[in-house]
C-alpha cells in the first residue's frame, strides 16, 4: 500500500482539496497526494504508480494550472519540496520543485545573465521546463542546456540539445510523459548592477500590467500568430466579463481572475466563452496556454 512509502522524505495525504495549492484557489480533491522531498522518493512514487497501474499526475507550483472541480484520480505528486539549487561556475542546477524566481535570484547573486526574464515567473523549474515558459522575450529554452527526467518505469534519463524538444510553450516531455527531476541552466557572466536593474524593471512592468492582486492562473491563452491575446479580447468587448466568480481582468484581458469564490467550472466556462467570441469576431482560434487537468464535477 502507498501508505507504506510514507517517510521523513515523503508526505502522503488523501482526498486532499487541490484548491489549497493552486494559484487560482480552485480545484477538486486528489485521491492520493504525495510530496517527495528527494529524488529517491520521487522515483519510488513513479515506480509505485506504474506497478499499481495508477494514473500519475505531477504538479509543480500550480501557477499556470487549472484543476477541474471533480479532482484528480489516482496519484498526484507535488514536487515543491524538491527545491535544491546549486551554482557552479556559469551553470546552475535546480531540482524540479525549485521556484524559477529563486533560480533567477541565484543567477543574480552569481552575476550570471540570461535568466532575467524569469524574475517574475511564479512557476517551478519542472513546470517551466515542461511548457518552455517564457516572458518578456525570453524562454526557458534559451537558458536550459539539459534536464533529467524519470520515465514511466522510474529510469533516470538525461537529455540535452535538440532532444529536449523545445518550441513555443512546448517540450518533449509533453509527449513522452517524463517527470522532471532537475534542470541545468548555462548562463553568461554579466554585471551584477545591470542584471539587477533589468530584473527590477521587468518586475515593475509585470506589477503595473498584470492583476497580481487577485488569484489567477497567469496567462490563459497562447499568443496566436501576428496577434496579442489581451488586445484581441479587449477588441471583442469582453474585458470585465464575469461568469460565476471568475472575471476577465480589467487590468490585463489575457488573465482570468478569481474575484469571488470562483470554481474551476467558472474558469472553464470563461475560457470556452472567450474562445467562441474571439472566433466569431475575428476567426482567430485561441488555444489554452494554461494546463488543464483533472475531471469535471459530476
């Protein structure tokens, strides 16, 4: 039984509401929720899920994520207790659960340039690698030179170069189902003052333009070719629209914010509404950037 795996390196909870962990403050329960603190504990979980034919869902900081109100069956793993970050020379190796913001701060402390764009991204290293997260003209693929993942059998695999499969909001992990263990960032020596100034500027721009005062899942839609999502939604006359407790942000129309005890069902209804209206007005298909997991409420 999975409870036999519990140890000082592995916490396990049952029927745990994921709304306690998601940035939207929404989401149904996980049947089994595990928090590994070490790579060995994560490997045990992956192997256990394979042996027991349990569906396995891995979550990082749950920032660019919607967990539906029916919750998640099987085994759900949150990696945020795996957060070691080590710098050596011009490289930084970070475990999957480390916050990408903390990695950018480590780079600053070491006067390494190349991760300034990530200074305000709230996700984990694993999540950022999984989706090739980006902001302000930078992407994870610009800084990550290798990552390690566990395959379905618990085998540790290291990939680099083209094998990482990076493209816009995509990595090879989305096809192979690998569970990120760690990533290696290779950066360039830079000037501490200049790096700090750029990070401060980007964070100020983020605070002025994004609705950080409300729970949200970050940028909801991928950017379509030759367009920006926020202006499209504005031009469609949708800014400020409310469904349940979810609202298209008045500060940035590319965000859906939780203004009044929203549910994931409210979020899903809003996503579908926006897609339908933007298509009707502009014949532009908006695809979700946010990762949507779990089951709808019965």
